[in-house]
C-alpha cells in the first residue's frame, strides 16, 4: 500500500490556513482527528473520516484557533501534538516563545509555559506512564522539560552549545530522550539521571582518523533539524543541513552507515518528517523541496518522489490504520496521499501478458532471462 501512494483526487482537506503549514499531527487513538499549525499562528482541527460515505469528499475542519481567538499564538506555530492518551487535550508551541496546553472541548488553554527564546520543537512521550514531561527545544542550548502535572518547567538538560531544533522521546523507553541541535550534535538523555546525558552520537563511530578534532562527536556537519524514531524504538533517524539523513542504532549509539544519498534540506528551523508504522520494510517520508521523498529505512533506497505541492513541504504525518500520508506546505495546502487501488487481475491471465508499468520499481526483480540478453 505504501509503495502505491498517490495524490488522492477524491479526498480534499478543507483549506483554512491563509499561510504556510508547518506541522501536522494525527491522534494515535482512533487515527481520525488531525491538527495543523500555521505560520500565522492559526491551529486547525480536522476530522479525516468520510462521514458522507461518498467516494469523493472533503475532510472538514471541526474548528480552529483563528486570528481572532483571544489565546491564538502571536507568531508561527512550529509544533502541534495530541496528548498521547486521549483526544481531550493537545499541545502547541510557537515562535512567540510559548508552549500551550489546550482543552480540546473548550478550546481554551489549560496551561501556558513561557520561554526566553523562540520554541522550535516540543514532544510528549507516546508511551510514558510514570511521567508527564514535555521536552522543549528552544533558541537556548538548554533542553527544557515541562511537567504537565505540576505546571512548572523545573528540569533542564545541559550539554548542547547552540539552539535545540528537534526533540523526540523514545517509543520504547519512557525516560529516554533524543535531542538535535544547531551545533551538529545529537544527544541521548536519561531524564532520571542528574547529569542526564547518556551519549553524544558520533557519525564516525569513534574512528578518530576520520574526524578532525573540531568535528569530534558530531552527528552531522551542519544543523541537526529533524529526529524520528522507528516505531519499535530500536533506531533513530536524523536529518541535517549537510543534506544527509542518518540511521542510528539507538541502544549502541552507532551510525549504521545506511546511505540515503543527498537529502536536500534547506530548512532554517525544525523539519518534520515521518516513518511508516506496521509496514515491512519500513519507509521514511521526508519533505524534499516541493516534493516528499520516500526511502526504505534500512536499505536507503529512494523509492519515489511524491509530487503535488506548489511550494516547500514543511511536514508530513503517517496514518498507520490505513497507510495514508498527509503533508503540509508553504503553499497553504494539506494534501492526502492514499494507496492507489489496483485493478483486480483476472485469474486466467498469465503474468507474462500483464502490462509491466503497474509494478513499482521496488517490486521488480533484477533477473534477466537469457532470451532478453540476445
């Protein structure tokens, strides 16, 4: 299904945003409601379900926190995330230096955290049962941990040298956090420990000869602006402004050296990319200019480029129940990418006579029979 993703002509996402879309999130419980956040501070909540039951339909916006809302973010919303355990609450963070905790039913902020600098990214653990910490990456090199229970941001993780552009909790261990910074480093933290930092990932895997002294223990030769764990939490994908994507073994911290080729990344801020769930093999969906590049995570193969946006793609999110993808762009559009339904093949046709163009290149075999060679 993922290999046959294409722009769906029959499904539209209602156009509410008047400026670029930076962030999308689909709630993990039903996979039905999606949040979007825009450069103008607006947040929209969509219902993805087809209530009309017609083949052609529009995903309706249920409501939005618009420009006239008293608590709207003053500047660009960079991250939205549902509370992982129920849809009664969601979170948003913005260049206006705040993180807001929203009550979905009243559309009022239940809590607001203020920071000294721009907020680039925040994340709540998808699996935590013993803590309610939100990790926040800001213009400060210190990673902030905000406690939803107490409403305070007491805990600070120190170690980065420049702003923190990406934060991601492990989906496997509730106390493990990965952070990526403009200093080119990725750090893994155990938030229970006083010092916090477990390791700093090294692209050269400790081979000193390859790393010049100043670049020691860097994950990228540029800003690290995107992080995403695989669903089992065993690997971590990172993206940097050195036009590289790297796959790390999250328990050993080793660079697995999978080569994805050049992954164009000109974003000056955080880049929101996604990994498939429940697929074998797993795929990464990466904003790539005005397209979305689809890679196989473990072999690095570029499977396809999804084309449809008119301008830079800022974010994409995967819907695992139906293997669908949604993407948000500077062109103010949210596009739905749905697996193409193949025409059923009648049983009596032998495979030889089928037109070959339906095959995705990833499925084609590389064998040649001797007839073809002559």
